[in-house]
C-alpha cells in the first residue's frame, strides 16, 4: 500500500516510493535531506511536526511537506 509519509503510525517502517515533483522547492528540500526513493524510513511522531528516522538521523517536517513523500508499507 502506498500512502503519504504523514499517514504512517508512530513506529511504522516504510520504503520511500516517490517524492511529489510538482513543487520544485519542496522537492529540493526533501532531496537536500538525502531522502531518495528506495530509502527505508520509520515514523517517530506525527505532531506537532512529522518526525521520522532515516538511518541513525531524525528529521522533522511540516505535514504539508511530509504529504509530498509517498511511502510503501
């Protein structure tokens, strides 16, 4: 099942399927973090910002940007 990163449950692992390319600035922000299709991520929390782990690093994004990252569970 493919869904936005922000829809995962805390503790749930998923693989990045795609990143919405509609907004170039948002795409640049995500790519700058080193998040690429095929990467494994784990959702840490959903509020007040979306926090997820990528390897040993944790990132915080606003929900709008986290919606643009599609993951497969």
